[in-house]
């Protein structure tokens, strides 16, 4: 059973990238606001064109959407190898990076969660993700957000099998990003952004897609300064 969206800095992620255990710098005075809601049974059967207006309204023009396997795992279990110590909390790579981005740019956080559960053991998750990719499955999402008032959407996720996780494809299925700016941010173990930029341009031809940013999984714990520097270079 899916739980309600977790609070900021709550759950740790199990991703297909190795995580470091080093501390991640100084926590800002204020963390980003978590937005979005869990879909009702009837909403999961509707398309983005027919979905009702969500009750949660955005507080700014920047959304930072992130996918973490831990928030989509069986029994919410997380192995120690998947954790990174960040801002005094144990969390996953993508969640940590999403919090850094959202805090720096003043954006809202949204957790992309699926109806289905993913395995939490590393090898099982790897096999499951590969099978899902090979079958071209776009898993149903359990959470939703009103993106209409956002001009820029950062999307943070691990690279699985040289591409983005299939729930990210579903995320693009459900929302229209026309006229918006999309910025991918990934964790990886050698693949960098993989095919993210080209895929985003293919999926959203009417959006502006930036080159994005990537961090090795083992380096996420000490990446805050580098991420902040990259965002500053982008004009934030």
C-alpha cells in the first residue's frame, strides 16, 4: 500500500547507483515546500486532460520533481548501501540532490511515486528495472501535481540501464510541458545524463530542454557546493 507523500528529507532512496556515506554540507535555514497529492482510485483511471484540478497549489514558478525507489519500495525497506548522510539525515541520492536544487532556487518539491512496488534488494531491483525497460512498461503513478503554474521543472532521478527510470516516462505521459523549461539532473555510475536530454526533447518538442547536470552516486554526499555552483552558473 502506498503511503502519503513523505515530508521533506524523510525517506532514503534505493537506486541503481552506489551511494556515498560522507556528510553533505550545511542544511539551509529553510527547506523546500513539498507539493502534490496521492491520487484517488478514480483519478488513476483518468488522463491528464480530464484530471480534476488538484487541491495543492504551487507556491512558486519552479518545480523540482524527483523519483526515488525507496518511496516506491516493498515495505519501505532500505539497505544501508543505498543511504547517503545529507544535512544530518539519511536519504537517497536523488532525494538529496532534489533538496539541494529546490532549496537553492526556491522551488517546490514533488515526489514521483508509483502504484506498483519495486524490489528493495539491489540485484532484484536491477533485474526488475531491466525487465520493465525491455518491455516498455510505463508504470502507473500514485501521486499527482498541478504543474500549470510552474515555468521551470527540474527532474531528478537515477540512471537505470543507461536511461531514465520508466516512471519518468509516465510522468511525461501525464503532463503537458509545452512552453516550460525542463532541466534533467541525474545520479549515475558512469552514464552521466545518458540519453536524458535527447529523450526529453523527443517527448516534449514544445518545451525548452536544458543540458542538465549529473553526479556520480558515490559523490552525492559532498556535492552540494558543486550543485550550488552549477545553479549559480545557470543564472539562479
